[in-house]
């Protein structure tokens, strides 16, 4: 079993930050966290030195042949938005997609994927400030300027800057499990899960630390007791706020509604229980706060497009493949 191949496209003028996002998530050895050892490739239209916008020079050891055989192809940004990418690049992206690679556009990287025709008739995200431009260039795409990322299954696109990290973490969660994604998020000090439908920017990030205010403490208490009932009124009271004030602050601070956030937290807990335990579906549903296996299945189907049983089987299959890779390499 070969290591998964992650191919990242670089180009002259790329932002070092944008290039660093996939490098941080996929370019380091994360096997201690339960992730596979990735074969990580920095590619360019032509192999050689790449000059970043910050004056740094990095080497791209691979040309576009580096996309061949890739499991995931990531375009971390793009330039010359009004110009079509080189035909050889568009053909390389289409070929990788046809062979089953997940194509990922972070921030302005969505423009390159759109130019290759891989987003026609689909939803897509990009940096909110460039959403109208993307829509004008590609009117056949449903550009959503309000979300962090959009997962179409075989093509994933994200909003700008930090949303690229959220998107990469989402990919880790989808392919390698919620527990591995949680460990990775802790190691790189990133919020463990911001769902794709969350707003691109929020007014007041939730504070953390020993002196966290009552609002943050109330949310921490909910996270610690997801198996219990948590009404909006009771949580607002614990935060020392009226229902209306709490709702307004929650939307501004988290970027979504309390109900959506609570469901997301419960689904992530259920994923970890399915991955790490042999507990029955009824017990997983109870501990995650869904009440019944039927409710758990309904929420999994709506959010993850799969069933809890299928999720457990798929995770076990991937875990077996990882063990096989480890045995072969030892």
C-alpha cells in the first residue's frame, strides 16, 4: 500500500502564507497523530525555483507530472485572475480529476479550478472580496460568498486565508477521522471544527484562557456535557445574557446559530465514538446527545451524507489500510 500523494501547485508571486497552509497540514510527519505518512509534492508548471511575493525563493522539485497519481491536488491561491491558466495546467487538473484525485482550491485557487471547467454547475467558495469577480467570470458557478468552504465530494473550494486551514482540516476529518483531525488541530493550535457553512468573518472571536468570560465558559460547559439537554434559554442564562442578546452575540462570535453549532459538536463527538469504541448505535446516540439511533442516523445523513454504521465501517477499513502500510514499511 503506497503513501497517499498530496500535490500542491506553486507559482511565481505566490504568498508564502497560502503555500504554507497545505504544507503545515500535509507536509509534516503526522503519523503519531494517527494520520498516514503522506508523499508531499511541491509542483509548478515547470520544476525549478519559485519566487514568492515576500521575496523568498522556494524550490518546486516537480513539474506538472507531479500531479500524476496524486490522491489530493491543492491549488493554494492564484494570480492574474482575469487570464486563463496555461492550457497545460488546465489539462493537468482535468486529468488528475478524471483519475480520481480530490481537487482543492484554497482562496483564489478556486479561480484556476473554475477555469479548468471543474466547477461548472456547482457551488463554490473563494475570498469574499473576489466572489463577484469569480461570478462574473464564470456565471455557470453558484458562488457562495458567505461560507468558509464548499465540499462537492470530488472538488473542494474555500474562502480566504485562515479558511484554507479550516478546509484542509475538514479534508483530514473526512478522510482520516474526527479523532485524528482533533489531535492535529490541537497540535497546530487551531479550532478543531469550523463547519463549512459558517460565516467567512466574525466580529468577535471566542476568547480562551483562564479568564474567559461567562459566555465562553457557558459554551465550554455545553461541550463538556453534550449528552445532556441544552436549551437556548438555559445556556443564555448561564452566560448571564438574555436570550436575544445571547443569540446576537453567538451569531457575531461563532458565525452560525446556536442550534447549528450544537448539532455540529454532537456529530463530531459521535464520529469520535464510532471511530474509537465498539459502543452500540443507541449508546453512541445517547452519549452524543441525539437521544436515539434513529435521530443519529438522520443527522448523519443530513450532514455527512452517510450512515453511522457506514462511517464506522469506512473508518475501520482505512485504519486497516494504515496498519498494512505501517507493517510493509517496517
